């Protein structure tokens, strides 16, 4: 038979999925590996979807999305970042941010183009660049710098073939939030080298004690910035499959063309729910963030106590502890932790070379689950002889953390 697509065939399967499959074979596994909220979509959002079904809103919408939702997206970015996007020509509603990333790359990339990607990063970035016909150029970030991008290192990776930079802040898997001076430096690099900026803002509202700096705020790069966002993380709407893109009109027009031929439109009911989330969901997001913050502090403290050095991240809902004291690679550590202790985490190596020596743990899990997982991790690190460095805090971190967790209820 004639060969299948060689480019797709050459892409390895997702390393995350391999661990999910291993975990699915055991009934007693505690999973800290899934990158989605443990909260249920807020009731008022679900109610809006129920109402839409009752009233028969089950048809196609305009390819770009409902007028109401596009207006609300424009309003959100205007109020939060002072950015101005035309709902008619610069906003496209997509079937999740994954589709937004795919069609953005296909609209921008031509064969031979290079896309700078900062790693460790979400596992889909490199493969999506490759499938769009481009070449991902991985620029490392370091744990010693808090996984903050080094603009000088970026400059050294720019070539005549570089077309764009792809960045996620807060980041997955590290939770790193890029500070304003780095965002501005990257914008300057884009201007100097005529590059596009693909900014994945999906975790933008999940920040703790810091402000998210968005490229949407920078008027100087408005004509070269593509914002990818959605409500999956901030409103616990992962299964609704609704995202959006805000982009310069020429880019948005090409993205809409691809979207028209491949997806038609995002689900009508999901768009109705998303509109309600943008209208009235801010309070729900704040309560979720408050709960995540309690868990974040507890998990970081507990992992450090267990001998796994872990910095306190500023965003998202992941921690990225080092497993170097155990003497194990990230993959071996994750596999042994799963098979011997029944806790699923994701090896940092699947997110890029800079992730080696770390594992990703999600704290988007109920507090009792986190406590159970931590106890198993402590026992596991003790059995393999890791060097422990007990916390100097006299109070058990579980006590203070549980007090904070009880203040939140969905």
C-alpha cells in the first residue's frame, strides 16, 4: 500500500497519555497528572446551556461564533488589558484553544519557517508546529531562573527563517508567570526581527499575588500578536470545547477560512454557556483561584518536606518539583511512583529537555486527595533513600492549608 503521511508518522505519541494509560489499569491510583480543574462548571453556566437546549439553540452559528459571545470577548480584553479588538474581523470562536493553536499555526507557517517555542512547554506545541509544516526551535528555560525566559538567549536563536514565537504564561508545566520586563523585551525582539507572537493565555486568570502581563496590552505589537484563550481552566469548562482567538485582521481572516472548512463553528450550546461565564463568572473564578492558592502552598511545602525541592509557582495549577535528590530520571521516578506507590504524576522530560529532573504535579484535586498523595510520596521517597530536608515551619502544613480549603465550597 502507498505510505501514510510521513510527517505525522514521525511524531511520537504524547508522553502524558502513556502514563494515563498505565494509571487506568489500576483502581487505587491517585492522579496528580490531569491538567484540568476538579471543580464542576458553575451552576449558572450549566443553567444557561440547559436553557439554550430547551429553547432549541442547537443549530450552527456564524462561523466566527455568535455575535453576543464575540462582543463579550472584546469587552473582556478591553476591560482587563485595555486592548481593542473588532468583534467582526479580529475575533474567532473555536472548538477549544487546541483548535485555535492549530489554525493559528496553519495560517502563519509556511514550509521552512521556524517557530521559537520556550520549553519546558505544553506537549502539543512542537507537534502542532511540525504538522503545520514548520520547524519548532526549542529555547530552554532554567529552574534556577524560575523558568523565566531569557531574552538574550532568545536573540541567539533567531534566524532569517524565524516566523514567530510561541509562549504560554502562566506556563504549563511550570506555573511560571513571565514578568512585564520580559514580555516587553520579547515584544521588542518581535519588532526588530519582524516576528509574530503567539500568546497562549489559557491560564491568565489563574495567578497568585502577581498580575498577568499580556501581549494584548502592548499596542506596539498589536499588528503581530495572536492571542489564544478560552474558559477551560478559569471556569472549569474543559469538556465544553470552546475557545477563541484575538488577532490582527489579516491573520484572523486566514484562521477563519481554515475554521470554516474544518470545524464550521464551535458548539452552539457551549457558546451560550461561555457567554454566561464571561458575563457573570468572575466571582466563581476568584473562588476557585482562592482554593487553588491554598492547595498550592500546601503541596509545595509538603513536597519540600518529602525531600523534593519545589519552588512556589505564581500561576496555573501545577507544581514542578525536582526529583534530582532521588538519583532517578524523571521518567523512572514517575513510573516507579505509579507502580510502587499508586500516585500518577507526569515526568518533566515529556515537556522538553529542560523538564528532565522534574515531575509535574497538578493541585487541581480535592484536598483530601492531595493529602493522601503526599503521604504516599513521603513513604516512597523514604523507601528509595532520598535526602530529606525538613521544613523549619513548626505547624504541620496540612493544618493551615485545610483551614483555608474549608473556606471554599462549590
